[in-house]
């Protein structure tokens, strides 16, 4: 993905270690954005209608801007949850800390 080593936190390591508690379906996305920030998004199905997601946004130097985990209820596939996580990560990458999550009229900044 990148030649920069990402400085993940305990939040990511804890989410990654809990991999034994999911069903077979999972999805991953990593990308370096135009502004040089890096995003990592992962989703895995943990029940018939629940998906666990992780997203991380990292600066040009690989430093953490934001890492977050969530359980998305009512979703039946990891792909839908992954799209959510990618959008959240891109919002945080825009301008360093990102566009406000509640500003739904603003286009994704990256």
C-alpha cells in the first residue's frame, strides 16, 4: 500500500486480534489519498445482521489522525459496512482532522 509505516494504536491491534469472533465474510480496503494521507478500512460480519468495522486515517508521515471501531446493526454484508468505513476515513483525512461527520451536505473531501 505505502512505503510509510503506519503507527497503529492499541485500538487497531485489539480489533485485529478479535478475529476469531466473526463469520467468514470480511472486506478490506487500503488507499493513499491525493493529499498524502493513508486510510485503512476493514469490515467483518459478526452475526446475521451485524458487522464490525474498523477505520484508520493516518497522516503523510504515518502518524494516527483517527482510528475508530463500530458495530453496524442491520447490515447483512461486510461490503456495505466497508463503504461506510471508507467514507468515514476519507472525511477525517480531509484537512487533517476531516470534515465534520454531521455535515452531510459537504461532498467527501478527498
